[in-house]
C-alpha cells in the first residue's frame, strides 16, 4: 500500500531532498512548495481555479539556474492529490541550453514521495561531465 502525506509532511519531505527553490503549481502561484500548493488549493476552494488533470497537481521548479546565458535544468512533478493527501506519481527532469533547446531528458514513472531522487541525484543524471581534453603533443622537427 502506498503511503500518502499531508501537505506539511509532503513539503518537508521534498525540501529535505533538496527541492527548496520556488515552485509554480498548475502554471501559477509562484512561491515555496507548501505556500504554492496552499494558494492553489485555496483558489480551487473558491472556484477560481481547478487542476488540469483531476486529482493531480503539476508542480514545476528549476533545479539549476545560472542565468539567461547558461544551460538550465527544470523539473516537473505530478502529484496525486485526494482528500488532502499527497503522493508523487511522475517526475520529469529536463536540461536545456541557453536557447531553450532540449539537451537531455529524464522521466521517472510510478514514483512515490519516498522514492523521489534528491536534487543532486537528478542533476547528476542530466548534466554531462565535461570531457577531458588531451593536450596535443608538440609537433616539430626533430633532429
């Protein structure tokens, strides 16, 4: 049986795994993870917003951002939400170049909140290590 979490425990679990940047919930409500979800749920309660996929929240954040002129890594997490219980279902990590072109993509399905990778683990998968450059030997005339 899958374990589900209340909002406080869910937010703390993800924050402990390194997901501590600002999030957007369903393309709006930018803030830290707990506050972003709270604001979205409040809008749902008021009838001003609703999830794109029933009983599923889509959370987005940057795992790495070094400015507009550098490659960046973003993450989308789909969270099952029912009766104020939250559990991660799917995760997608994308590495884009400075123009927004996809460099590498990593998708995880059938996840749970406990099995979600840490930010460092996710970044290690999509960021390629720089290749060692071999210095060319000096070429010249030998006597």
